[in-house]
C-alpha cells in the first residue's frame, strides 16, 4: 500500500497539483484494514485515483463513475439512468471520469470485466451524443491475425462495423464486445 501511495503522491507532487490525495489514500488504507472494502471497490481505486489526478492536471471537473454508471440488479448497465446522470453532471464543462466500474442498486461498487474502460467510454459517448468515440489502446489497431501467433501481422486499413463486432465477440482483445 505504501508503494502505491508513494506513486500517487509522487505524481501529485511532480505535477504540482492543488489536489491532495493523501488523506483519501489513508482513509482507504484504514477501510481495507477494517475489511470494509469489497474486492471490486479496491481494484477500482487505481482508475479512481488516476482520474482524480488527471482531472486536477487538466483543470477539469472529476466525476466519479459511481455517480453516473448505474447497474441493474442483474449486473447489466442501466443505460437510461446512467445517460441521464452523466448529462446532469456535465453542465457544459470538461470532465474526467474513471472507467472500469460503476455502482449497483445497493450502492456497492461493481467492476466491468477486462476492458471495462472501453465500455465506460462507449457509454459516455452514447450518453452525450458524441460524434466520435476514440478508444486509444496499446496496440496499433485490428490486425489480420493474432500477433501472439504470427510475427508482424498486417493491420486492417478499413473494417466494417459488422466485422468489428464479429472479431470482438470472437475474442479479439482490442475492444471489449460490450463497448461496440
């Protein structure tokens, strides 16, 4: 925990941010020690603190994903409620919001599966009627074959929505299937 805390405080100090995440990190440490934090909430804190620091750096409003990404009791996203909540939070200014999680009807944090930040970005784009949603990843794009199996695979120059959906559902890890 101290190593993680040191990393976040180092970023905060190096960027000379007005935000002090130290007290919030200490509060989290106490909640973890008291076993008051679910595993899902704990793993969501990396996104949470990173987004808080980015919002402070950019001078944007921080909007916690738990304030607008709402799940139904069955674990599906309540799009109507989520979209309305994000629109309300926007108020015409730029925001930074973490991805990867939201909140269940009982108030507990729920995380998406791997690639959940893709889903959060797609939800935000849909909620705000964005003209474009760009999902930046650590790969150059959709490749014609699995780069784990074939060395230097070619990147697809053009891909249809149908092909994108099919590849995603068949296991291509560039985009989470639910984000499409």
